[in-house]
C-alpha cells in the first residue's frame, strides 16, 4: 500500500475553495457578482453559493479584501457580509497591491507580511464580526515567512501550496510538491490538489484541480484516488468568475459543477467540508505519513477534455486533432496489417 496510515481512517474531506476577486482590469459587479449584460440571473458568487446550498453543503470563499482601496470599501465589505450571512466560510485572500507596494505577499519581508495579513484579517472581522481562520496568497505567492505570519496572528491554515500551477509557487521550494496536508508550526498547510495528466517514465505534465480546467471525469478520477490513498483533503479551485466567460454564462462549467455536487453526494468515503471544518477535524493521527504517488488521469481523459473544449484555445484544438490523427493512424496500420495477413 502506498500510504502508511497511523490512527483511525477518516473520510476524505472535499473542499470547494473560491478565490473572490476582480481581475486586473475587471469590475467587481461582473467578476464577483456575475452581473452580465442581457442576463437577469447573476453568475457570480451568489450562483456558486446557491448551487452549494442546493446540496446542503458550504464552500470556502477567499476574499481579496485589498480591493477595497481600488473599488471602495462598501463594495468589498458588502461581498464579505453576503458570503458570511449565508453561512459560508469566509477567509482571507491576499493580492496586496492596491494597499501595499507588493505584487504578492511573499514579495514582502516578514514584518510587512504580518502587517498585510493582520490588516486583511482585521477588515474581515470588522465587516462580519468573525475572525478568519485561513489564508490563501494571491497567485499562490506564499513562502515560509507567510506561514509564520499566519501563525503569528493566530490563523489555523494556509491554502497557498499549489503544486499543479503554471505560475511560480515559492512554497514548493520549501515544502516540495505534495497533495498531503501538513502541519508547519501551528498552521495546517492544505494544498490545492494536483495530478499528472500525462506521465511517461520520469517525465510528467502537472495540472491543478480546477473546475474550469479539469473535466468531470478527471475530478472524479483524482477524488477516487484520494479516497483510496486515505488523503484527508481534496481541494478544488474556483474563482468568483468561474461561471461566466466573455460576458456570458459558462454553461459547460455550470453543468460540470452541478454534476460534481450530485456525484459527491452519492460517493462513499467522502464528505464536502469547508476549510474551517477541515481545521476542526484534522488531527495528526488522521494524516497518512506519506503519499508516494500522484494520480495520473492519462491520455484518454486528457484527449476527452480537449475534445469537449476543442474550440477553447489552440492547445485543446491541437490535442483534439492529434488524438484523432493518432486513432486514424492506428486504425490504418491495423487495417494494413490485417490485409497483409489475409494475403499470406
Ligand atoms: Zn487571486
């Protein structure tokens, strides 16, 4: 068995984490609330919360509070209250630029990191009356000083380790790549789950578990692997703008999310939790000592995803066509061999 378990085995906790933020040149009305021209329904955080609530579960919403300096405190505080009032887990997301001279929190020295995180946590508490317990760095730019800063202000968890991201993740240099929750000082580091979409020998292609970038089949495959391995958490990434694209509802992602909720409800060995609930349930005894494998979803699922999204970017089109050419080539080769065998 790949996992060495100590203590009792617990259900794998599946966490929907939503980064709530406006894009660089975006507007909170569209990027956070999902107000789209020509559509009465909203396709932002209210839609995501509504879908979670329909299945009697809650999500964790990491709010970029520093946007208050750019879009006004009324708008950002209103978002915080909206999430908190519906019983979801409201936590801190740090894109400090509007208030501090740093792109990511890890770009700041330790003392400034403490100041940034402390200010963010204070704003959330001021707006909702509840102190946050967790942090996620914007663009996953967290380092060991970030974890120490979280600890110094009493946060229980950080969710910035994202081994499958294409951006540079400083924590990877310190902690390595892993899907396993770890205790660093007094802070739980809860990674965003990642997988290999393709693996040949020592070469592999990594991918983050993201509702927009992963197909339903891939998410199911990775989740089943996590349950088999006894992993305490599976953490999937969403953004407040995940349900819309180019000013229109993103129906394929909405359908995928809905199907995922339904599937999770029926699946054994797994329960949907928030990061706050994960912190309450995690103990050293429930964590595998090591996980020696990363799930690999493989060629077929990668091709399937590309086929479903063939008109969304050149990479998908390339993989979809390459797969069709590959199947055609294999079919022709088999037909040729068959004909030759019939001749002799
Ligand atoms: Zn962000």
